[in-house]
């Protein structure tokens, strides 16, 4: 389809409106899941990642493909630059956010969990670790350690020299290593710990909760000022267990179901059949060390369907 000025028009997904395909569209569609994953890991927000993809398409559509040697690298570079711009805006939004800010949970496809490195990188625990990096450090770490881009490609994406990128990567890697979960946890271990946690919550058995929670467990809640949630981190097995036993024990219409969230087992809480809360966990040495309860309705839209992530 052409506009009145004779220009080709596209729909909002970046496809020609006449239904045909061209090299630019084919390349974008082929790498779309990868680009979404890059943006999501940099932003921790699926909604913002989708916006970045729209911006990436608009810029990609105007590129002379004859000058592009590697469409994948070129698209990742555009996505990274757009994500960095949005990340700084997102940082300002977080400053006025009511209560703790948690990443937006994703209902992920089963194959994501099979890629151990990808699963680890999109877990709620790792996304919170990435939040402690500067925007540039986060971009360099994700592009190098998760997506294995060459230093010169990363340098173009973040507007640094390759030598500077190497230094940033080293610094970011050390920062992440000091804060990431202490060991790799298999999906089976996560399921077992989560099942024990679910049974304890459903029965309101305080001792069973204490048995599955680490002494220094931290509970974070994200209601975004819209839904009631803890406004400060709750630290310690005793405090967390009592809060959970008392809070969920009063709700008779709640149902808890396991689901694959951000590549790891998590719990979905429904009230009267409606999605209310997503509870992701961090597990170290067989015990739950982190509980992340997302209640903000604006962050639960991607829990209605599975999201495909790619490296």
C-alpha cells in the first residue's frame, strides 16, 4: 500500500500494509524475539521493551540495507541505544514510584528454561542485580555475558572505545558476581522449594514456612501505589513467615498455582478467579532467600500469554 505521496506504508508491527514482505521486514521479524529480550533485560519492563521495538523498527526501516554487513548486530545496536535512552527516563520514573520497584514478570515458554544462561539472565533475582548497575554497565554486561557480542560491536552500541568497554565489562562482571545467587539452581530444585513453600502458605503452618525460608530472606512487594503491598523490604524468616501466614490466611477466595515466570517456577495468586499477584523467588542452597510479589496491575499484562525469549 502507498500513501497519497506515493510512499510505502507499514502497520504498527513493521509489516508492509499490503501484506508483502521485504528484506528489511524479514530481517526485523527474524530477530524480533532477540531484540525484545535485549530490551527487556536492559529495562526490566516488557511494556517499555515493546515501545523500544517500535522505535527500533522506525529507525531500521530508514536504513540503506546495502550498507549493513550484519543485520543482527545492526538491529541489536539500534535496540541498545534506544533502550539506554529509555532506561534513563525509567530511572526518573522509579524515583517517584510508590514502594519498591520490581521488574515486570513474564510468563515464559518452556524452552527458555532449557537455556541455562538465558534463564539465569532473565530471572527476577538477576534482573534485580542488574538494577544495581549503571545504564552503560548494564548494557555492556548483558551484551557481552548474555548475548556474546564482540567488544567492538558493543563499543558502537554504547558509544565507547573497545578498550573502555573491556574495562566496563570487567567492572560490571565483578559487581554482578558479588550479588548474584550463590549457585546455579535447577528448575527441579526451584519447583521442589516452591512446592514446599506453597504447601506451607496454604496450610498457614508457621514452622513449615520457617523450614523453607532462609534466615535472612527478604520479601519485596510491588503494588505501584495501586494495590496494597509492603512499602519497605521485610527482612528475616520470622517476620516474613508471620506476615505470609497472617495475610494469606485471611483470604478465603485465594488460589495459588505454580507457573513458569521469567524461566523459573513461581506462584500465581488469583482472587475470585482474577489474577492478583505473581510471586517469584530467589533460591540459594535449597532455601528461599528472596520473595518478589508483583501486584501492580500495569505490570501483569504479560502474564496472560507466554512470551518467547531468544539469544
